[in-house]
C-alpha cells in the first residue's frame, strides 16, 4: 500500500469519525426526515405526470402554498441540524405544517411528505442531548499479593462501610442508616419495632 493511499484512508476515517460526532450532537434523523418531507410537498403541485400520450397536470390553485410549506420544512430541517437549541419549536412547527399540507398540498404530497414531516417533527421534540460520560481512566485495580482474595479465595467478608459505633462490653456494630430529610423519627426502621420507613 502506498503512502498516498494510507493518507487517503486516514483522512476518510477522520472524516467519518468527525461526521459521527457531529451527528450525535443534534437531532440528525429528525432534520433529515423533515428535509425529505419538503420535497414531495413542494414538487407534486408543479409536476406533470405523463402516461403514454396522456399528460396529467397536478397543479392546483394552492401551488404557491405548497411551495411555501415545502421550503419552510426544508428550512426547519436545516434548523434542527445547525440550531439544535430550538429543536422543540422546529419540531412543533414541522408537525403543524404537515397537518396544513393535508389540505393545501395534494393530501400532503400524497401522504409521503405528510408522514415524513410528522415523523421528523416528533423525533425533534423527543430528542434530548446526551450527557458526557465521565472517563474513569485506567483499568480496574488489582489486589496486591498477599491480600485476602488475591489468590482467588473468598477471604474474610469486607468491613462494614460507614462509621462504627462501639458498644460497651460487646462487638462494634455499624451506625444505623440516617433518616431521609423531612422524615419523622418514628418512621425510622428499627429491629425492635419492625416498622419500615415511609416513602
């Protein structure tokens, strides 16, 4: 393999990874469906269907309305891609334009544009940005040699977590679990009374 082909593969790989990161940061599929929805809605009122010698013209008096709806859906799709902060507005506007296109534009581009706009708008409203995952960094810790359990044996059970309260003349035991804020003391779980904490 030559150096030029290796450089080209590296650039293609970098471009694919960059596109993937760009796509994950916005409602990509919602924008794509909304963009595609504008095409049949704007196209069909101006199209001529030819069947042999017969030409069927589907233009109506509302052709300009269909063009406006198609262009608006195209712009809303781009808005979902490049201004993800207003995705809810863009999604709701896409759904409303899809409903209007049923009446104005040949049943919403023969239901193709209507369904695409409806689906794209719903995806835009439902999409939420993901939270970045905290990178722990490193492999899980291994037990040092000689520690209990390092040789595969069970060893002794781990020490109790939390503060240990000494008892006179007996074994220490872990402190009871704290009560949630706002709970009354009688709602605490106790072994003697056998009650459970409310909530």
